[in-house]
C-alpha cells in the first residue's frame, strides 16, 4: 500500500515539474513492429519484391535480401528516381520494418543513353498525341488576347466611365490584361494543367513582390500620378506652390510633375512628393489679393492717410471694387506707423505683379502730393579715417548718368502703366507642349478638385 502511494506521489511530482502527464504516451509510429517474426515472412517479402522489380525495366537488376523484416537493396540503378521508387515499393510490403539502400548509380553511357532515348521517344509520342489539344488551347488563348486588345482600343467606351484620358487608357490596359489572364486559365484548364497555373501564379507573386521592392519609388510615383490625374488639383499653366517651389504647370507625367519657374527654369518634382505635399494653387481662383506696407509719420492724421490711400486704390485700373480694397494700421514702427494696404486683382484680365507695382507707386505719389510724411529710418553714423571719394570722381559719375537719353525714358511711360497679363511663361509652356509630344496626364475635361 505504501509503495502504491509513493508511486502516485512520484507521478504527481513529475507532472508538476514537467507540466505533462507521465502516463501520456508518445505518438504511435506508422507501423507497429510485432514481437515475433517468422523467417517464412522474410522469404515472402523477398520473393514479392523481386516479382515487382522484374516487371520494371529500371529495377530489374536490383538484388533483395530480407532479415527480420529489414530489407536490403543492392545493385546498380541509373537514376535517383529509380532508387526512390524501389524504396517506396519495399516500404509498402507488409511486415517490412526498415529499408536499407545500398544501390549504386550506374554512370555508364551504354545504359544511360538508351534510357534517355527512350524518354525522348516517349515524350515525342505524348506530344504528337496531345498536339490537337495543345493547338486548341493555343487558339483559345490567342482569341482572348485579340479580343482583349480590341476592347482596350475602344476608348469611347471607357470615357463613359472616366472623362480623364489617362484613366480611360489605364482601364483599357487593365481590361486587356484580364482577358489575357482568362485566356491562360482556360487554356491550362483545357490541358488539365491547373496545378501548373498555381505554380506560375505563385512564382509570379514572389517575383512581383521582389520587383515591387526594387522599383518601389517608380510604382509609388505611378500610383500618385494616377490619383493626381483623377483629383486634378491643378491644370496646365496654373501657377502653383509645392512646399516652396513655385512655377506654372507644364505637364504631369507618370513619374513627375514639371513646373516652369518665373525665371524660366524647369522644376521636376516626383509625383509621390506632390501627392503628399501641401499645394497652393494661385490660379484656380481668378481673384487674388495683394498687399504691401507703407510708413506714415507719427504726427500725421492716420485716418486721413487711410482715406487717401483707399481713394487712390479705387482709381487704379485692375484693382477690383468688390471685394473692396483695404487699408489698416498694421503696427507701430521705430520711427513711423506701418500701414498695410490690400487690394484684389482679377488674374484673368490683369497681371497681378503689374497691378501691385502700380498700386505701390500711386499710393506713394498721392502721399507726397497730400503732404503725408513717410519718415526715413534714423541711423547712427560713425565717421572713420577712410578717404572719401574725390570730387572729380563724383562729377564723372554725374556726367555719365546725364548721358541717358531723356526721349527713351518718355517712351517707356506707356509700358510702365501697362496692366495686361504677362504670358511669357504660358507661351513657353504652349510651345513646349506643341514641340514635345511626350506624356502629359493632365486633361482639361477632368473635373477639378475643389
């Protein structure tokens, strides 16, 4: 009784230490080895295997010996596949415990060459027998290829789905690809090779994943270009700002957005950057506001100065009456009061920079005529021992300045007051788009993003 208690306690202790039940058995093997074994069984196993091997050309020369259920295979074979088949046949025989292979690969040309010829002959016969089926599968694939190509060219059909030319073309390519994929599936199904399709798709998936990592930036830019062409945040000739880079839009390609700066320089920005950036479109709204600051003396009547500035702004061509111009006291400067002036311009009718320039000039002129002082900053000058310019040098500078033809200055008056739109950059973009027939995903028919 005590021994039984000790056994139970030992089992409980083992269970606590290992977390397993001591009575739990290991997984059962595939075959159960009997305790007793008859020598007659070894003879039967040997005889049965020899009968099987004798029926197969590649296994005829194998010698079999069996002892206590352990099968030993000896002899020469021509391939690894033959060895695998021989072992599999032996393992399937009843009462076989283990199979030991002592087979040797025969590398002689006299045996391997006839086998190779036999394989080629068998493959040729199978190919000839299946040729009609192969031709039918190929014909089915070509039909879907041609049908998909024909549908992809029907741009009018895809324009009903998307008015954007680029998206319509992309939908056509996707349709063509889908038809090709359907043709491949049906052809392989006709050849009873669906398993091959799974292998191809698996390999294509791994290959596509590897390529995707390798060309991640290119793919990202292409996707961004597609989304930009759908959303259409800007159009050709729009003046935009993309995180500090300003210019007129020249084109949108599948990789980058091309801007032409006011200096005439080309700015190429990756579409992935454009799509994630903050875009300021100065052209989308035709009405644009300008501003500038002007100093007024601290002793002047500020309300009178505001009224004079507003009255002057209303007389300048190009400044809109609605929304109304505005003049506010912005801040108190070191030696003056800073007045900030606002005005609105219709960019489709007048040049923004020219109108702003005329407004600054006119307000300064009317302040001078109205005796509104515009104090200069006060500086503390310290004289040094440096020699001052000689009087003769100053006289030469004055004479050189007086050589300017006054008549030429008078001829520029009309140009100074010209408020028409400067279309230099727009003309450059139009010329480039005419001469360069390259890719441009921007479509004026696409609805603009609000």
